[in-house]
C-alpha cells in the first residue's frame, strides 16, 4: 500500500504548476485529481503518475474504474 506520507506530497503532474493538483485515493488503487479529473493507477504499490496514463481514464467515472488497474 502507498504510504500516507507519499500521498500527502504527490500532485497531479498536469495541474501542479497552475493549480493545487490534489489527489484523492479511490478503491485503494487509483488516485484522482480534484482539479482536472485525471485518474492515475497504483500498480504494485507504485503510483503511475504519467500524464498520458491519467488521460486514458479522465472520462471514466470513478465507480467504473477497474480494480485492480489493468497491467500496462
């Protein structure tokens, strides 16, 4: 599991320069940006914080996100 300390410092890479880019953990395996709605998977306890990865899921409702996230 991703530590709470790490979650407190992580920010959405697409938003962090202009907005807070705060992330919220969902289903214990997804991080959702509160500003843009990008969704970043957590795979093998490692957040995949790539903008392209977040873009793949931006239009997917949080309740429809696959658990566990698909392997890349």
